[in-house]
C-alpha cells in the first residue's frame, strides 16, 4: 500500500528529475515552443517540495492536491494548469484514504489524464503530454516499471508526429522531427514513481 510518505517522496523525486533535466526540456521546447518548459517546471516543482516540507499533508490525496495548487500558481504557460489539473483530479479521486493501492493510483491518474484531455482538448497522437500519460496509465496496472517504459516510449514516439494541439501546432509540418517537451516531462513524472518505490 502507498501512504502519504510515498507520495511526498514521489513529488520530491520528480522535482529532482526536473532539476536534472531542465536544460534538456528547455532545449526540446526551443524549436517548437517558448523555450521555457524546463525552467517553468523547475520553478513549479521546487515550490511543490517547499510547500510539502512546510505543510506535510497526511494523506496521498492531500499531497497531490497541495502539489497541484503549487504548480498552478507558480508554473507559467500551459504546463501549470495541465499538470495542476492532472494531480488535482488524481488527488480528488483518491479521497481521504490514508493508504491507497497501486490499482487505486492507476485509476486516480486515469481520471487525472481524462481531465487534462478535457482541459487541453488533446487526444493521443496530437503530440502532447497525453502521448506519454495515456500509455503510462494503461501500463500502471502491471507495474511502475511498465508504466515508466510505456511513458518513455510514448514520449519518443512524438518525434515523427505533427503537432495538432498547443503552441507547437502553430508550426504545422515544422513541428515534425522534434520530441514533445510535455510528453518528455510527463515521462519523468512517471519514472519518478519507480525511484520513489525503490527507496
């Protein structure tokens, strides 16, 4: 079972991954976005870690909802509302339970991904974070490792796609040949589950 400590560890691990990969995320965002994805997420996840250290919520759902509020208020561009929606909706789905199963987490993240698709209007194949998140949630029922692999594959698979949503869609065919930064950062978030579970 996964408790609030696990979820705090997950967010801290995700923050460390974003810190490490910020330059790469911004480099991916440079040709098809505003060249700020890495720095924006870095600021947001640092705020998440600071807030969790101060408040230390005692349920998994409360951890995710606090993280969501921080991301919405500190991350610029579209990423803040999208990541915030993902975690807030997942946190609400987990409710007030002190511990949740991997299966409950998979269902909750599924609800979060549905909410992101509604908010952003994106579907799989549109070259967005959805391309990493949908396969990850599908594989989460098997294991965190399977979800990590599926998210990473999904992110890489955005490279040959033409963007149909978000800032990159303005470039039309010029968006082809670039890996989507949102799918890449989503894969980092999912990969952090493996690391958090391994501690």
